[in-house]
C-alpha cells in the first residue's frame, strides 16, 4: 500500500516541478495521487497504531518529512497571519505544511509556524522558521477571500496546540492532526471552505497548493 | 670479522623499522584530521546547518586554519559551549516528520568525538549552557508551557525537564542562569529566569518591549528587540528589574544578537530576512552608551568573542572573520567551504588566548 503511495507521489512531485511552473505564480499541474482511506484508518485507536514502529514509519515516511535536497530563501516577512507554508523536496514526496503566525515572528530563529510534527502527544506545535528553509522549494499560499478571517484561523490553529500527531485519523477527526490537516481544519472550521484540492481521505500539502481557494503568493528555491 | 657486520645489520633493521613506524604514525595522524597545534589552543566552532546533517567546522584561531570538520547525525539549529569541559552542545532538531530528532550532541572538538543524549521530547531548537548543564528549548508546548530539557554535561545524562510559560520565545544565558521570554495567561510578555541547579523558575513582567534576542553583558542579561525603535534593555540578574534601556541606532532592523567583547558590546540585527545589514553597532558593555558603527565586509549572521577580538560569521561569503573592534580591521578570514549559509552559529572553546 505504502509502496504504491510512494511511487505515485514521486510521480506527482515530478510533475509538480516541471518547467510549466517556472514562471510567475501560477499553480503547477499535479497528477492524481492516492487519497483512499488506508487500512490503518480503520484503527480508531490511532495512537496504538503509531506505537507499531514498522507500520508507522512506512506510513509517516511516505507522507511527510524530507529535508535532504537543497535550500530555499522563503521570505517570512512577506507573509500574513494564516498564510500556509508548503515545503517540498525530492526526498520528501509530499513535503510539509504549516500555518504562519506573524504575531510570534521575530526572524527565522523564531518559532512561528503552527504545524503538527511526529509526537504521540503534543504533536501540534510552533515550529522554528529556519527549518522551513532547509527544503528545496517553498510555497506561500493565501486564501484571498478569507483574509478577513486570518486572525481567527490562526487562533483556531493555536488552540489545537498539544493535540497528538496521527496520519491515520480522518480529516474530520479533531482529536489528532498531521501537518497539512491542521491548516485544512483551521480554514474548514472557521470559514467553512474546503482547501483539499482533490478531496479524498487525506489532505496532502500539495492539495493545499492545488486548491481553487488558494493563491500562490510566493515561491522560493 | 665477517660476523662483525651482523650487529650493524641488526641496528640498521631497527632504524628502518623505526622510520617506517614513524611515517605510518604521521600519515595516520594526518588522516584522522587532527589539529596540529590546536590540541590546546583556542578554537572557534562554527555550525553549518546544511540539509539533513549539520557540520561543526573547527577553526584553529592561532592559525586561522580549519582544523577539523565534525559531521552530526541530523540537522542542528543551535550550538553552545560548556565553559568548564569545553564540550560543544548542539540542539539536534532534525527535520520534519520521520526526520525529526530529539537529542543533544556533546562534541569534544579537539578529538572529534561526539556523544548523543536522547531527550524525552522531540525537536530541540535552541541551546545554552549554565552551571555545568545544557538547556534545550523544544518546539513542543504542553499545558504548562513550552518544554525545555536539562542535560548534565559531565555525565551526559538527562537531568530533568521543565516548562516555560507560553509558546517558545527567546533563549539565552546570563549571570550564571538561563533566561527566556514567554507569555503570561493574559498574553503579557514575561522574562523568566531558570535556576540551572534546581530548574526552578521566576517570572518578571517585560513591559512594552518586543523581545527578539537575549544576550549577556557584564554578567547581566540584556533583552534585545523593539520598543518603537531598536532597543536594548539591561536586566538585574537577581530580581529581573529593568536597570537601563537604550535605543540602538544605525541598524537596518531591530537588534537580535549581541556579544560582549572586552569593554564593548557588539550588537547585530541579522534576522534571516532582507534587508540584511553589513554593519554592527558597538555599545559600552556596562552603560550601553553608543560607541558607533562597525562595518563588516560581509553579512554578520553570528557573533562570538575571543578575548578582545570579535568573531563574525559572514553568511554571504561563508567565512569566519576575526575582527579587532577597536579599529574595525579584519585580522583573519577563514573560508568555511560553504558560501550562502542559511544560518549559522559560532562559539569559542579555550578562549584564554
């Protein structure tokens, strides 16, 4: 199952970085990628699933991580509250996503991106901005029709701090999060819009790029 | 007499063996990349974050030569030095997802030996040393605040964990204690002092200043940041009260990093964002009176002191500069082998020289 996800995701990522996206801030074309509920999703006790090392490692490795490609020069000062940061590189398949909190930003050494990282408990956290520069590509996404709600979206995400990490929980399960799901849920529950570009079980970081509701306001490599 | 040649032959063989062994020893010594005169001399240690695996570049300050490169197991985002042992501690933050790390590395830069202390919480992002311990701030927030870990350096064991109020803020050491900025329940800005021995914490109101960095000058904590304009505030290390506050002129951004160099306090504004300044500001280390600018041939992204000399990492050129702050003259420049650094940090080991 996860081998299929990886292969399909690599193909999707390869298409993502084709020259067709080389100019301007137009959205890249992304091939369809796996979005059906994994068998593990039937395990409602997602924490116990995470404790199964062989299961969780494959799943998590196929869905996030990375950081072994190049670097980017993302300009955090150009971002608003609740802008979504997506970072990608060749090894990460789907990369990583977070929601920017401008009120905590004092430089790239500050912890100003709300996201979820692997932690059985306290998965939702404030991540250090400098780590987002250690990826080959970075995208900044904005939801133009909801700029009036950006503080409310940010605050909603901040209220999820300390909730556990899980890639097996469905998008509507508010007890646990993975990185891109936090941004998706915050916009969904505050503004009512669905940022998952292609629907399905998972909302991948690339789905946030592809959403009709998001604009790419910055891209760095 | 034919037998008389045998002792000479024996001596010759012994001499030849000794020469061969010596040659092997020299080759082996060089092959291990051990510093020649750096075994006891002052060293600068520069963090190159890289991607996936960070590197510590060890520079012999007497010669300006790179003495050693130490590869760490994951991305490190900060380093500090323990004054008593000379060990360099790195916050092994790692990447995201399965690449995240949860360790402190302890490196003897004179030998290149690295030990890892596993921490109970992921993603340590900042580190300072105080009282023989390393204190690491994590990105993880619990109900009672952001998690920090304390590592006993001598035993290389976890000494304990604690929480500081609010999301992770600035992290520094001064006056023998650990200092951090946090948020109170009402959102008010706090300055917190952590006792390195007991891990007990005291909190003080910080006022209107927006903290962007913490440094030490004359044994006192100095909060750097913005209070309408760039500012620096000296804090009483015992009761957390404000001793004095000054504006810091002449920088493109608010001050974020600083180091005491003799009687001077060198202040920088590097934040990782443009515009990136090419100057530092020198203040009096005690009064914080402005002493004027210090132009730097490069982008100063990390600072350290070596006696009366200032060490600067030039982010743009990937160089370590040793500068005489009284004249602004560059005394030496060392190519770190990697221009265009994403960020960096620098510490000095064995600063007696």
